[in-house]
C-alpha cells in the first residue's frame, strides 16, 4: 500500500462557473485556472500521482499546453486513474478537505463524492469530501479563493 498527499489553491475569478469535485456550485464566482479551476479535483490528482510516485499534475497536464485549456478536471482525474490502473495500482481510498469561506459547501458534498468516484471508477464509499473554513483568517478567510487538501491510499 502506498499513500500520497495533494494540495491546491485557486483564486476567484468573476464570469466563470464555480466547479468543485466536478460539481457546478451556485453562490460564488468560479476559480481562475488554465482548466476549469477545480482545485479539489486537482488536489486529488496530485495525491494519486504522489502515491504512485508519478510526478504531479503539472507534469502530466502542463498549463502552457493548449490541449488542457478549459479542460474538465474530472476528465483529467479519469486519465490519472487509468494511468495508475495501467501501472497495477488500485485506488483504495481518497479523503479530501475543501477550505473555503464561501459558498457553503456542505450540501454539495454528496454530489462531489459521487462525481469524483465515478470519474475514478471506484465505489463512492471509498471517497470522502469534507468542507471547512479558516475562521476568517488568511487568503481563504478573506474570500480571495479556495484551497483543497487530499490524501490517497493505493494498493
Ligand atoms: Mg490547480
């Protein structure tokens, strides 16, 4: 068994939808980024690549590559899951925390779990998503953007 950790943060950007864990969420601007800005999915991708010691998201999907402009991050996650499977790894568990002062995410967590699990081709009982704030402190507390942490276990 091998473990990996991932972290990502993106700033808010007006005029695009907020996508977290592949779910479009109303109530806040979207996140800047070469892809759809889905910081949660990016953190999970880095956790999975870390567990397999296969580099990071920038290695596989460079932000200066036009192929990944406005890419759906869930599709990138599907690609990474396939890469791990091809190397003989099975994804045993993913646990993630989204750090955001706004919007309130708790009622969206179940849909995120389903979307992420489907993208990785695993049962949703193997995917955990949590949401927290930083109590007004730091860049997430000031509402400048959203951060995410993830841990992955692969067998
Ligand atoms: Mg990112």
